[in-house]
C-alpha cells in the first residue's frame, strides 16, 4: 500500500503554502463539511498535522513550464512539484 511506503520513508510528500491554504479553504466549504463533519478545531488540527508530516516548499520564484499554462489553476500544483524536485506528480 502506498501509505505504508510513505511511512517507511520510501518517498517524500511535498506541498506548498498555497496548496495548504487551498486544502484548508476546501475543507471548510459547506458542502464538503456536510460530508466529513469536522469542526473548525478538528480542521485546524488536521492542517497542523499536514504541515508537520509533509515537507512545505516555497513556490514564489519557481518558473513553471509552458505546458501548465493550459489551466491556470494547475500552475501552483506544477510549481509545487518543481520546487519539491518532483519525480512523480
């Protein structure tokens, strides 16, 4: 299972502050909250845990390849992968 491989440190997960912020905002949306039923303090704890468990990379100075320009919403994802020296996105 992939989670087990991550726990064995066979690969590293990376995320950017911009993606963390997006995850936080999405988890707090009314429709999604109806599905996961987490309170604000529980979401706060989850976000803190993510920041601890996953390497946060800066993306402000990352040059994003032209191919990402097809969907502007993907730019931060590509920049995060590039900043984290991705091998798989």
